[in-house]
C-alpha cells in the first residue's frame, strides 16, 4: 500500500495533478476508517438491528457527502429524497423477492454497494445540471421571457444532461465481464462461491445500481426543475 501511494504521489508530481498531498491523506483515512468499520462490523454482522442501523448510517454519510460535493449543503433534505427514491425500491425488490436472504451478512454489503453508487450518480448528475445552468442562464431567462413556466425554462437547459448522467452505468452494465470483473463478482469468488454464483450476484448488483441511479437522476432532475435542489447562488438567480 505504501508503494502504491508512492506511485500516486510520483504521478501527481510529474503530471502536476496537484493531488499528491490529498492522495496521502486519502490513503491514511481509508486505512483508519476501514479499520474502525471492521471492528464495528464484527458486532453489526451478528445483530440485525445493528445492521439496519449501520445501513442508515451509511445512507446519512452518503447524503452528507453528495450534498457537500454538489454544493447543496443547505438543500441536503432534497438530496436525501432523491437518493432514497433510488435506494429504497431497489433494496425492497432485492430482499422482498427472496433473491437475496435478509440477513446482516447480505444487507450491509448489498446496501453499501447500492448506496455508494447511487451517491456517485447523484453527485455527477447534480454537478452536471448546475454547470449547465450556470453556463446557460441566458437560455433560462429567454425561456421565461417567452412565457415558459420556471420549471420548463430550467428544463430547456438541463434536459440534455439527464441521459448523459446515467450512460456510464449503462455502459458498465453492458460490458461487465468483457472489460471488467467488478467487486461483487470477485468478492463472491474470494468467499468460496462458484463462478456461477459470483456472476449472478454481480448481475443483480449491477442491474440494481442501474435502476437505482435512473430513478435518482430522474427525481433529482425534477427537484432541480422545481428549484428545490439547487446551490444557494443558483437558487437566487432562478427564483423569479
């Protein structure tokens, strides 16, 4: 791990990426956080209530992270609504159908993967929406000038980015096994499962991520159109 961190630092220095210090800090944080989480998981994996509590904690941290990264800290509640719209149906389908047994050992990893990927999808979508709005504020104002409602004027600017936000996940799902062998697949194999079981687990997770991200992006975009999920500086400009 030290050698790998060193490689990242050297690449940053040579390429002037400006992430040498950040890479070291991130690596140290990862080791410390994973160590603490491992201790907590020993207990959580033995008690269902603790697993549920840990899942809620993961979701709360994901909301906090995406709200800060997207610049919508004051609108974190709307970010939570958008993310929960994607997370809850996916987990309900996975566990209610019996496709995966509802136990601490399955809830924590499955929920963690789904929540983490939906968090990333929400962050990327919102950052794209907000960048489009900053660059296309003239289009928004022109829409208002011709009598469009505010939500439709915002949609004029952001609509093209909705599909773009989920295309990476679509491509990743379409090429799994041909380009990459993601974590769930490798994890099942390392845990002693068969290749068939690993493939089934990975397919379930990837399709769940795809569905969850699609729902989250749609809900987030609707909240953006209604000027609910916006950074403060944009909210001031977009409110009539």
